[in-house]
């Protein structure tokens, strides 16, 4: 196993263990050497999201989408990052794309949640 693959697997494990800052440290060499790989950006985005670095997460997910516009999970994760920044209308757009690409219950729930939040914000009462 190469050092880069080992670093990726370690970072992946650390994200799953809810240790996003450690994951980012493990991922640092990959982010420098292979920043144009969607898998590296996606994992970085997940770690940024897990550590509440929401702008960085947004940037990473947007980069994944730029590299692979068909990645439904990247659209979903971008929606999460936007939603956590209270950017509900933008999040709705990302969730709609994710749901159109892959109609999973998790995506539908997120879309419904953000639609409800938008409706609450528009309610004049």
C-alpha cells in the first residue's frame, strides 16, 4: 500500500470515528499532492463539515462538483454545508439536484427540512 493510499484510508477512518481535525492532518499531504482528485476533496469536505469549518467544506464540495458534476453525494453534502450556514435557498438547490440524481430517503428528508425552514422564514405571522 502506498503512503498516499495509507493516508487516505487513515483519514477516512478518522472521519468515520468523528475525529475530523485528525483526519485533516492525515489528509494534508494528499490535499497538497492530489487536490484535483474528487475522492480527496470529498473526504476533506466531510472532515471540514465535521469540524464546523463550513466555508471550507463548501469549497471542497463545490470542487468535487466541478470535477464530477454527477456526484450526487457532493451535491447533498454541499446542501448540508449551506444549510448549516443558514443559506437555505442555496441549500434547497443543492438538495434538489442530489434528489434528482439519486432519490434516497435521506436526500428527500433534507429537502423537506430546508423547504420547511424557508416556509417558516417567509411566514409573516
